[in-house]
C-alpha cells in the first residue's frame, strides 16, 4: 500500500522567513527520503507585511480556509518594522490563524547544545532542557489588535481584556501533564510547573485552580508552582531545575524569549502551536529584514520547528517514519554542534544559512 501524501500549508512570509523556510524543507525532505517517509505536498499561501503593502490585505483571499484544509501549517516569519496598521500595530495574520483554529498549546522547547554560547557561567547550564507551554489563544493576547476586541474610549483610554476560560485551560493543562509524562518516559524529571500571578489576579487564581483539578488525573507527574516574576528570576538562577512550564499567553511569550537567550538566542527557538484539528509550526524569531537574502540567518529554529511538525504529523497520521525523520533531524543537529561542524554566524561562527543547511544534508 502506498503512503499517503501529507498536505502542508506553507507561508514563507517576510524577511528571512523565505530563507529559513527553504532551508527547513530541504532538510525535512532529505530526512523523509532517508527514512522512507511519506511525501510532503505544499500549498503556498501569500501572507504577511510585504503582501499587505502590495494589496492592503494581510493574507491572500481564502488563504485562511486553505490553511485549515492542510494537515499542518508552516510559517517562516511575519512582519516588517516599517509596515504597520494605522494604529501602530504590526501586520499579524498568524495571530488570527491561532484564534481561528484554536491553536491553544504553544510548545517552546529550550535546550542547551554543545559549543554554543552559554550566557550563564554555572556548568549546570549545559543541562538546560525544558519546555515552555504557552497558551496561545486567550490571556492578554485575546485583546490583540488583529482581533478588534479592545475598548477604545475617546482617544483617552484603552482597555484590553485578559481572558481565561475553563474550556481552553483544561485542554492546556491536560496537554502539559501529558507532555511531562512523555518527557519522563524519555528520561526527564516529570515535573509540570504552573506559572501564574494567582496572588494578584482572579483570572490567574482560576488558571491555577484548573491546573490543580487536572493534576488529580496525573499522580505520576510532580506538580510545582511559581509566580511569573519569580519564574523569570529562576530562569536565570536555576533553569536546569525545570522540566515543563505551563503559562498564560503573555507570560509565555516573554519567558520563552528570556529562556531562548540562555541557550544561544532566537536562532534556536523552535515553536509548535497545536489545536484539536491542526497545528502551526514556526521559528519564534522575527523576520530580520536587514539580513534577508544575505546568507546570514540561522535556519536552525525553522529546521527544529519542522522536526516538531513531523512529530505532530506522526501522531496525527500514525506514520512511524515521520517520527523517525524528526529524531534524525534532532540527532544530526545535536551531533553537529557536539563535533563543532555546525558554527552559526549568529554565534560568531563562520557558517550562514546555506552552509548550515549543506552540513545537515551531508550528515543525513
């Protein structure tokens, strides 16, 4: 029986989004060929600030519907600093995709690699390996400008709502406990830390209440709590002590960038945003238009996001070769750093986008 074709909605977007997307899919294709995995078929959708400047729309007609029909969505990067809406906010169709497809589980892995910049002098920083699980549809981002939900009062005051619902929080916390359990089976500590501000906000106390209720179904997973300000401090003091952190949307947005800085920078920051029906995968960095097309971008965040997409598709389709391909990509990246064969210019090395891609293709 022939393997099914996997349908990918592909949004290259702006700036280095084009560069890193092309690098990512070159590596994905090589890994799938090596493991005899299924074929990927792409439906490219135009979206982003560049498209907005040309057309006045942030995504092509029926682009959102096309994205929803795919097995997964891959996004390179969105945004150009000089292209903004009249209210000063940036072009953000990806926020609307999160909302439309309820991509509630924002998975942000944070892992230290050998021979990469270490911002912390403590030798235990070599053991950083955690995941920030960021709720991606509610919280303070519920009022993001792209949704038109803010209350603007006579150019004197703006009120943004922070929204926490039981429906989404139950799914998020369950996802977090299941992720901690999966990681425990692979040798991690099996701890889920609830990061909130329950001492001040009723919404955050509610978020913690739902966490506690969900924890009863996972007695094998250790529970822990941290206020978000203390968590920011602890990511500097002792990040090696954490396994999975579950957070509100805005808190997760901030903490994941902080944590990314501990393991080299945003060029390593992969991201998966997963809902009940589909998932969107993207590097967590920006579009960096100042270096687009110059062979200077670090493509590893996009490539690692591609590996997360293959893991997701393996679970969605039952195709074991997809999981094998994801593991192959993770392994060759780690080994490439360990043997000093991957030396991104972002870290002061001598390798740009193309050289890193060639090295990974050779390793595969």
